[in-house]
C-alpha cells in the first residue's frame, strides 16, 4: 500500500473556528525533504486558504523521488487554461512527479469566498473542465496540431505559438477528482486517472456506493477499473499512549463535525441514517456556534469514519479497514506528530508492508 501525507495540515483549532498560524517557508522546503527521506510515497498541498501550486514548486526543488499533488485545488475560480499552465510548470519542474487533484467546492464558497459565479450543477461543469484540460495539455505537447474543445461551459479554441509553453519530457499529467457523490465518482471513473476521496466518505459508503460508481464510469469508456487509483483519506485518531489517543479522538470529532455540517456531504450521512445530525450541524455552523458541533458526533459515528489506536497499531488498523478498499491512503498527520520522525518512519514502513 502507498502512503501519502500533506505538506500543510490543519489542526484542531482551525477546525474549531480559531483560524490558522502563518505559513513558514520551511514547511515546504526542509519539511518536504524530510518527509521524502522518511519514505512517504506522496506529498500533497491542500487549498486551506493558501494557493496550492506555489508550495509544490518549492517541494519539487527540494525532493527527488516523492510524488507531488494538489489535494485539492478548487477548480471553478480558475479557468482550465490557468490551471493547466500551473500544472504544466510543476510537471516539468518535478520531472513527471506531479498529479493534479481538483474539486468543485460548494456553491456558498464559490460565490461568497471566491467571488465566482455558480451557473448550475457542478458535475457537468467538472466533466467539461477535465475534458478541456486534456485538450489543453495535448495542445501544449503538440503545438503544430492543437486539440481544441468546445462545450456548454468551457471553450478552448485558440493557442498562438507565442503563448504555448511547448512540449515537456513527461506530458501526461495525471488527473484526480475530489469526490464524495456518485455522479462525480462515476465521471472520474470515465475520464480521470483516479479519485482523491473526501474523508467524509465512510468506509461503508466507499465500499457500497462509490466503488460501484467507479466501475460504472470506467465501463462507459471501456476502461479496466482495476487500473483506477482510489486514494482514501480516512480520519485518524492516533497517539503514543491511550491518553493521547483519547485526546486525538476529541480533535477528530471537531474535524468530522466541520465537514458533516456541509449539506453537499449529507448523502453520506443519509446512507447511515444520520440526516438529522447533519442538518443540526449545518444550522450550528451557519450560526457560528462551532463549539457546540463536536459533541453531536457520537462514538458510533467515529467507528464508521475513524481509524483509532496507538501508533504501533496504526498499520493493523489500516489493514483491517482500508486495505480491501484503497490501493493508497493519505493520512493528515498533525504538526505535533510530524516532530516524531521515528514514529513516522515506523508507520510508513508498516504501511508499505501491507
């Protein structure tokens, strides 16, 4: 099993509505080099209030082997050409180690945070977005014979030689969709290289709803679903001692409550019969009552969402809950956990042995 982690991971305070600390350059230079040395297969940059592309350029400069990815960049505030240019540069700088993970985000964030119009359902627009990206990448690599795209939402019909960045040595930029609903996963199975599964998807939901949707999408384009890369991002509550595990459990309650308050993710809750909890979490988030949200996440919910245990049992937890579903896993280790290099190395080695 492959294992990845984020260059920048939010902590409990950030999920609890208390903001985040300023960025440090070392987070993407010396930190990236250390994580590579510890054996991680994949390092990602999320878009938690920061641009996800620039830090990956710094990480590419200070690493040699590890794969790099956006997990994920928000698509709609950026045109396909803007996204394609950033991805092409990173793929070239990293010598083929970059993959592009994209997500739609929800209507409220697009309109009110990103100042981006929301003209309709996100699924059909994401489909066109990926098709347009493929046409742009093909045109970058073959300037003499550009491949154009015209859809309902996006058009790419011009690329003068002056503005074409030109061919690179590793022209295939793997495309990953961030997804949690069947339409988006089905679309990814048809068009993309993989899915970066949102952590709000429970293990049962992934197995019963999303994996069949991937197979259906792959069948549309005559692809073998066994070659599709499904990356799981489970919630975790690990620690050196049982006391640390208990503390981590309370932190992960905040994380789950934060995500489960978003109505776009409520089909996952509905699959388990937790619709009423989802609506109450949404109401509290709109009211700004963040501190009241975490207690609504029950132990039953934690069992469905979270890998819990001491670090020496982390690999066993992954083997039991994840190995049958995902070929790769992404774990968001906290800043405190990252300071324990010996523990991280051991977890990575144990996961690789699965």
